[in-house]
């Protein structure tokens, strides 16, 4: 997919059962304050970080033997557990650790993956054809961008790489995927999103024809805001940014139905979107909700107007 245009990663659903032995993040991460819910515990309504079925809850009222998630008057959902953080729909919910973090997955068939919200110094990705089998793919990469020139190399700090996208993987019935991020000493490491699935292009089978037109844009949208106090003083409240993408894709008219079907398939879920596989256009890639309009413009041509609202 390195040269494809307008590609979307249709994701598989990752269940807790697919996260296997070798994963460094425990089911209940007590090191980060998580406590497993117990049916015999009398909760007073003041407890936090209660771990149940991959989610964290805060007690908001007294209860005993009331499972979190079943009664909103007793429990408030506060987000995923540390172990399940890379598998929700938000990039900003990171699985965090120090020194190293590793996930070992058995996700079934997939031909591509997209990783976002990476934090650390080095990433290593290994794919086995079966659990404990033969290594069929392996990547090791420093999580720093190369300097643009000599000045940047000598005087500017290196920019961190926060995402990794891989495509064109061979299919195996029961592959085992290892993702490991390391940092020197006790440095912080984290993963915000692990998306696995199948890459589809809006060009359909006519991948040698058409593509994203010039004029595509990437809007970096900040959700930070200025809070004004009663005395007139202001404070900037920082929030994570997101990247919104808009572009037009020219396709063969014969592929219009396929393009519409792909858009319908991903309409209700955030996905990885790659406008161009060329490194110079990496800024036109994002993760978010995709919507589009398919329009016939001539008997042999159609145009797809794409809008991607980036997630944080």
C-alpha cells in the first residue's frame, strides 16, 4: 500500500481473549491504582479505579454485588483499563508503563495495522505465522524523525514519531503479533491505539487509475481553550489536538458502487485513513470518522469527496 491513495483500514474488533501471554500490562494493573471489583465488597460510593470487564469505574453511591456498568446510579464509567486502553476508540487513552511495554495478540486474519499515540524511544514489531511459530515479519525503528538538514541535526531537538502504519501483510490463519516499545532506564512508554484489520482503497480494483487530487488539506484542530476567571485573568486549558482531512478522490466510474459500500462499512466507526502512501504526504494521514459523497462526473469517471474528522 505504499503508493496507494485513499486507503482505509477496516478494523477488527479486539477482544480481551485475543490479548495473550507475554503481554506486559496486567489485566488488573495495581501499579496504576486499579482494583478488581468484588461482589462481596460493600462499596461506600467513594472508590475509584475499580476494574471490571476491561473498564474502570468510580463508585457514586453505596452498593454491594451491583456489577459496574449495570446501574448508572451506583457506578460511573471513567474509561478503559490500562490493558485495554489501546483498543477503545480514542487515541488519547494510552496504555502506559515505564521502561518497556509489550502486547502479544492473536487477532485472526489481518493484512495491515496502524499504531497511534506511541511514546518511547524504540518500537519493535514481530509477526509469527502461528503462536510460537516462525517469524515472518520483523521491524525495529527508533521513535524519532530524521532531521531535515544539517542545521536541524546540530541544533534542533529531534521530533518524536507517534504513529506506525504497515500494509501488504501476508494472511495467516492464526498469526501472533508482538508489539514492544522501550525507553532507556525508567523512561515513560505508551501506546494509544492498536488497530488491526484490512486495508481497502476507494479506488477499488482499479488501483492504477485515479487517486487523491491536489488540493487535499490537513486541518490541525486544537481542543484546548482559554478559561476566563471572574477577575478577568485567563488560563489555557490544554487538550489533545486532532487532524481533520478533506480531499477529493478521482475513481473509475465502475468503482463507484465499491467506494460507496466501503464508506457505508466504516460510517459508524473511526478508522485509519491514508490519503497517500508517499512519505512526503504523511501529514494527510489521520485516524477518525470518515464520511464522503460519491458523484458521477463523466461516463467513465466519478469523484469521491472525503471528510475525516480526526479523533483524539
